C-alpha cells in the first residue's frame, strides 16, 4: 500500500484489529496500519517502541512531505505499573512538543495535536477511552453488542470458576474475557480482528462512535 497516511499501533494484534475496523469504516484504502518493527528490525512493538518510532522516523517524514497524516493508538495500561492515562499522555505530549506540536484543548473525540508551523494535525488515541486505565480489550468490552452481553457475562463467570484460580495476572483479566468470548463464536477465533463485526460490536455505542469520528477526523482529506 502506497498511502502516505499512517496509523501507528503497538503490535500485530492491534494492527489486525484496526485494519479490519478501517475497512469497515471505508478508510482502509487511505490508511496503512503500521507497527514499530515494520521499518526497524531493532524496534520493539510496545508503547515505548511506538513513541520512539514516531519521533525518530515518522515525524521527520511528515515534516519533509513523505507522509501526509499520522494517527497513533496506544494502551493507557495501569497506574500501578508506572503508566496509566495521565502518564501516557504526558510522555507523548512532551515528545511531540519538541517537534512543535501542542495538544488542542477541545477535540470532539480522541486527542488531536496541532503544529505551530501549520503541518497536518496528528491524532493520538489512548485506549480504552482517553481517560481511564486499560487497553484495547477494555474498549472492545465496552462496545460489546447488547445481544452478546449474556454470552460475554457467561465467559466472565467461567473465568471466575477456573479450578485453582486463573494463571494469568489480574491486569490481564479483560484480555482473557475477550479471548473467551471470541472463542465461543460461530467461528471460534482469538484474534481481536474477529470482534469487528456488526453483530458482535455495538456501532451505536458512544465509545465506538468516538473512535470512528477520531479516525475520520485524523485521516480526512
């Protein structure tokens, strides 16, 4: 894909999800979903890897015209682990400020940074909702279709009744819930991209509409 619009995400699971979402929203032809390791074999597919790749590689390409628009999606993660929404936002805001970008005070959805010299705006979305701790799976959980609520809740209950307790760490609870829910669908799968279906996600959920609006805002011609 030769598009000059990049949506930078943390890893392969996120890429698969957003490639399908962009296709559903009708903007796939205009957006290439990328991860740090795509162009740098030494990079890490992590939030820090995204920040490093953004500042070292993508922002210079935006400034010299190789790229037109950039959007970034990362997880807030947990305050207890030294992250969370405020810390994540501050890290990106500080790095972007060095490149001449400042956070616009009133974006309709998501986070939008404008450039002092008139370059294209840059979008940032911190999962799940630009406010709370969490990750992409928490966004998916919040957008589960009402018709799927019973099955999802049954999955939650099954995790609660695991003999001897779950092996995963508590902060990965939502990952396990979403994986369980997807494994119980007509075509059992664990890939997050399988959640992007109109009968699985509620496209009328405000959080879904906010992410949709942000993507369109960032990559609108």
